[in-house]
C-alpha cells in the first residue's frame, strides 16, 4: 500500500511539473502566422527570445523537430535551420527552432548565460537553477510533442571510427550523424533502430557529395555505456530526447574545416535526406549548391545596409 501511495505521489508531482511548465510557456509566448507557417515567439522582449516555426501539411504524417544554435559558435547550424522556415509541407509537420540559445548566437560563443546549454538537459524541469533553465524547459516541452528530433551542429575536423590523423579521428565531430545508441529498447517491447536510420541518411547524403573526404559517417557515442568516450553527452539534448522521452534522435554535424557555404550545403543535404527518409513530403526544399548558398548569404548581408 505504501508503494502505491509513493507512486501516486511521484506521478502527481510529475503531472504538476508538466502543468506549471505548460502554463509558464503559454503565458510567455505569442503566435503569428506567415503563409503556411505558424510562428511562436517565446520570451519576447528579452535577450533569450526564441522563435519556433511550425509548418504542417494538409495530410497527417510524422513530426520532425529541428533545433540549431544551441552553441553560438556553430553558425553553419543555425544558418541552415533558417533556410527551412519557408518550406511548404504537404504531409507531416516540420518544427524549426533556428536559434535556441540566442545569447550565445549573438556573441558568437559556444556558451550562453548559464554555460554550455547542451549540458543542462539532465536538470529537472522548473528548476530555475541556471539563467538558461526556461529555454531548456521550452526545448523539453517541444521534444515531448515530436516524433523525430534533430540537433544541428558544426564541429572541428572530421569524425572517423579509426585514428587517421589529428584532424580525422574518433574524437572529432565534423561530417557525422551522431547517435547515442545503435538500438533503443522501448518499454512496450518495440525498438528504435537509430543506427539503421543514421546509416540510411548518411547513404542518401553521401550520394550527393562528390568529394569523399566530406562524406558523412555514423558516430555512435554509446553514451550510456561505461566505455563511452563521451559520457558528458548524458546531459545533452539528444540524450534527454532518447532516454527520457523515447524519441528517435540524431545530431547532424558538419565540419568547420571548410567554407561556411560548404558547411551549410552539407547540413542542407543531410536535412533534406532526413526529411525524405522519415516520410515527410515537402516542396521548395532549400538548394544544396554552395554557390547558390553563397549568393543567398551575400544578398542577406546587402539587405542590412
């Protein structure tokens, strides 16, 4: 009887936390419409404002949630994500959060107000233990309502499962699809086959990348294992999404060892591959040509003056 009472109390606390998180987020955001998208702006008027773009097709399908800008010094990620806010979706839903960590992006630094935001997802909701807590809580809230979760990054060098050089080895992050486990067992007996999905996405991507030096590889960090090289990832967004919310989750990493238009091109190729692989039907997907991307960037800069 005592155990049942304890479980009841814990469930009640969890429900209360979720309730207050929802109330807080609803009271701190406004919604706008733009063509086929809804734009939700959270924490407006502060230096931590977050824009969330929700683009839904007329036909039901999976929901793909895309985060970028959790690290402000990885401009390839958030500039790629911003290219998807105007796509037209026929089947499914794409949710884009281009600049999750606005203070870090504004300063061009990895860390935001509360340190490395991608090391805060182990904290309980409504903890208010760091200045970034409310933004992390928003990300968690969005994750709960998605089927697939992506986090776009840009890393140094090139990932390789074997040591090849100081620029290409198991400790580098560039040009890889990162998963926290090859297979994740769900409570109902089903499995999330992350390794197979990541390999299919890499194959789609690499078929459109002529230079094999820039081909994507699958980086399985085996985050929960005692032998993992990256135990720090247990506090990350993707680990939370997989282990706490049981979502199919990937991080997409382009390299910093190329031009910015090239990095955006690689991430665009990977993003387009994910969209096709998970069964979302979308029109006017962004160009994958780095020359086109370069012209787009020049045009945006000229509009500022």
